[in-house]
């Protein structure tokens, strides 16, 4: 039988509280200044000096504004860094995040429709169906989902498909599209359960997708089939590319073999042994496109792969839980010591990384780019991070992440296979274990 809180128990707690000589001083401080300001540890600023032994020159930071496109910004930033080195594009050059956003919304709608059709015989309170209906689509994503879009649609420079109100401030569009998708789910489930043919179902789905295309085109602009591109390089030489398609542009100016770039995760939970691969049921965007696939490695191996790629002069896409023990929005600090809330309240908040994952305390929420690392005696002490929140955060948009913070709150990096050991490459080639849709490794980077 459950026990209520008795008055005697409350009286005991009051006595214990008032028996602390520091209680009223801390009470006055916290009620006036808030928890974070009262527990701020200025020593974290000293140990997070933005100087790194490996420091890539990657140009100006981008700004995703009020949208959850961090995963797109981070991925496209790693590509533009390479373009800067190869073609000397100016430091403020960007690939169009709006272009990949348009196609992601369109493809996610089809992904949702197909999952609704495939689960139509299940009750709406079945956990899988409830999972689908909770958020039919959103702004978030993972690396492999961006690769699926690029492999199908290519990329364009931002000048060829610029930002719009709705790409920079996506809530209105997301709310309306999700309303439409849920309404369409009613229709599709009714068709399946009434015995309609797959041909009839597909015909109705195509009408729905036509409406999604119209909504997205009105909101983001219709994406280009081909375009002209002009720019002056860092040496002020003029360049012009006329009538190029998005896929041809990607092949010529980015040219990465995306199959060589793989997702590495660090998930130290009991259900995910290291050196094995995993995918997540119902996670993706492009039907029949690239599958989300992760190789789980121990943290030392995880970090070494990232260091190897940075040493080779290439930045690294990564995913983390940015809001945990950080002063990311102002100082740009990701440091376990930046706030001392446990000391302030005299409580024990310690949990292992596995416990935080298992008990829903943490998961990946944000994607950024590693552009540097400080190695002391061969070991990392802190990392340079390029964010996509504009120049006002941190050091002109760049942040500092302590190595200890990376250990606890980083979950994913993307590296080329060449920077893995042969044993790790063989492990990555395995057929992945399929995890449940709500597994924390299926979380989407969405933080705006």
C-alpha cells in the first residue's frame, strides 16, 4: 500500500532544514538569483581557455535561428569546410539548409504515411502507433538521414535557395503539417482496414503528398531543378557555374563518397555491447534510402577516431546533450564544473552515463562540429566546437567542450572509415541489431 506524507514527517523535514546554519543564507541567494547563477563556478572559465593544439580554420559560423535543423547545419558545415580548402570559397559561404529542409519535410511525410499503412491493423493505443502519432514529423534528424537526402537530391549553395521566414522559424509550418499528417492517418488507416487495394491506397497517398509539396513550396519556395552560381574566391578570382543541377553541384564541389562516412556511437548500456552495430525501427526519412546505422565503441576508441580525422585536417560532425551542465547559450562552455548545483543543495546527482540513458535523464539533443582539440601528452583535455547559433555565442560562435563533458554527454561522431582500425571496420560491416523505435540512440538532434 502506498504511503502518504504525514504531518509528522513534514515537521521533521522543517526541523532538519532549520537546523542547517547556512539554510537561510542560501535560501535568500537562490530565491533572488536563481539556481544557476547561485551555483556558477568561475573556475570553469579558466580551464576552458579557447586555445587548442589542433585548430582548423573553418570560417564564419552559421545560424539555424528558430528551427531544429542543427543536424543539417552541422553536416553541411563539415562539407563547406572542405569546399573552403578546395575551392577557396569565402568564409561566409554556406550550403542551403533550406534546400535539404524542404526535401526532408517532403520525405518525412511519405515515411510517416508508409509507417501508418504498415501499422494500420494495430490499435491507436498500440505503442508503435502512439509513437508515430505523437510527432508525425519534426525538424530533428541524424547524420544518415541527411546522407539519404543528399544522395537523392544533391545540394545547392544558399544563394541559389535562400532562407525563408518558415525555414528560420519553423513552428508554424510544423504545427500545420503535423495536423495534416494526423488527419491523413485517419484516412489511410480507414482505407487499409476497409480492405482497399494497395493501388487505391497509393493513389490517395499521392494526393496527400501533392498537398504536402504545395504546402512546402508555399512556405520554403519551390526548390531549383538547376541554377547558376557565381562567387569570388579568397584570392578574388571570379567563378561562374551556369545551369548546374543540385546533384551535379554536389558531385563537383563536395564530391564526398558518403558511404565512407559512418556513425560511431558511445552507448554504454547493457543491451548494446561494444563493437557491434545497431539500427532503430521506424527511424528514417527517405523510403528505400540510406539506413540509419551506428557502430558502438568504447569512449576511448570513439574519441580516437575523432582525433584521427581532426589530425587529417577534416572537421567532425557530432551529437550530444547540449543542455546538460553547460553554459552554452552565453559563454559557450560545455563543462561538468560550470555549475555546482549538487554542492549548492547538498545533494548527490551522480549517475553513470548508462544510467542516464536507461532512466531518461539524457540523450542526444543537438548536433555540432568538432573543429579542434587540445592534446596534452597525447591525451585530449578540451575540444573546439563550431555551433550553429550565430556569432554571439561563445567565441564568435565557437564553443569549448571539456574532455570530461564529452565523456558523459557526447553520444555520436561521424568519421571516415579510414580513421578506424581494421577490427572496427569489420565490426561496422556487420548486419545491425534492430532497436525499438523509442530507444535513446534513435533520438533526433533538434535543438534550436
